[in-house]
C-alpha cells in the first residue's frame, strides 16, 4: 500500500523536539494504521517490530500524546488524513466513502470525541453516524425524538420556532447525535444565568452543536453575577451617581 509522506514534518517544531524513539514510533504508526488513521494499541508488537525496550516504548508513546486520541485499545492519529490530502471529506469521492465507513465502525467507541474528529475532517457530525443518511428521515424527524431534544435544551422559550429549528437541524445531522450534544450543552451550562444562553431556535439554526465544547464552558462565566451588579448599582446610588 502506498501513502503520502509529509516531508515538512522534519521542520515542524513539535516533531523536531520529539525523542528519536517517539519519531520512530510515529512513522511506524502512520505506516500501519488503517485508511482512516486508526491503529490498535499493541506494545508487544511495536517492541518486536521497532526493536526497542518496552519502557522506552512507553515513553515514546507518551511523547506522542498530543497528536493522538485513545479510547480502549484503539488510537486515532489526529492529522493522518490531513497529511494524506484526504480532508475535507467528500462523499462523492469513493476513497472517502471507505474512510467514512471506518469512522462509523468506531463511532460508539470514540463518540465523546466526535465533534473534534469532525472538525478535523471538515465534515458535519452526521456524516460519520453509524445510522447513515438512509434512516435519517424516519428517525430524526420522529416527533417524540424532536420533543425530547427540545426538553433537553436548557432554555425553554418560543417553543414553536424551536421545534421548527430542531426539525431543520435533524436534516443536517442525526437526531440521536443532536440529542447527545444538547444534553452535553445543558450539563456544561448548568447554573448559568439563562440570559446568556441562546434561545433554542437561535442555537439550532446556527448549528451550535458543532461548536468547540470548550467554548460552551465559557457561557455566562465571564459575566458579573446579579448580586454583584446590584451591589455596584447600590454603591453608585450612595455616591450620587
């Protein structure tokens, strides 16, 4: 099997500063992963093939942590597809169709990393859903699922517009994935002042489920609490402001 190699990696500061064992392991991994960038973690095999001691192999692997995602015994190499010139994903490309199927196979295992993975792929989250496009219309437009998504959203306003926005969103991504994202958003915004949480119609129409999860954690966090605002106003009144 022939693959591209990114020659500029030798000029990349991150790669350049790696321990030689980490560099060798990285080259081994990109040669032996599947076409989507997944490789099974197998220290015994790596030690045998590369010819280094197990403790050195452990250190070499830890040195690569920034560029990998591990779940269970499987690892995904974050920039593998970028270096193979296979991003953004294009479903009209037969090679990309095979890559998408490999992601669907690992969907359940890597489900907590789907937003990051899709960002790397330049694709919508529904693209690598194991349910696929064929079942989207029957599953995601199911009224009970749409109602569940609405109830899971932390702010309850303009229900009619919200339901319509959810229906449109379900045509862009799988409803079950959308529900998971909404539940996650509700969890990270728990305790926030609701005035800083978008109306549901706004959130769904703007595809906010595709946002970086770290940005969700900032919602309302940098705003003064109501008690702090009241205290500030009280001080101004005492000063005659």
